[in-house]
C-alpha cells in the first residue's frame, strides 16, 4: 500500500521547503516538470502556485491560474479532498 501524503501545516521556512521538495518529487515520479512562482521565498505567505508540464513534450497540463500547495499534492496523488 502506498504511503498517504498529507499537506503540511506550514509555519516555518523549513516546512515550506520540505513541502516544495515533496511536490517536486511527486511530479518527477509521474514524468512531469514542476514549475512554481516561489522557490525559497517565505514571507507570511506559505502558499505558492504550481504548474505542471509533461517532461517529454513540455506542454502545460495544469490549470491556467496554478494550484496552491495542497491542491498540487491532491493533483499529483489523484486524491479528491472533501
């Protein structure tokens, strides 16, 4: 059974970076390129936007406005939150 990945409650720069690494690893496993608007900036706004593109064709496959951290993890793990 695969390990369930949960969205971190981001309160520090360390959590922020850890969650970013998790999203990047998940994308890489699926053959996607993860693109974000904030790599290391953590200033009272712990959420960033993510876009995903296919690695082979470099075609953007995620929504136009981007997905915030929690939505990105759900998108990559195919989990629907209620």
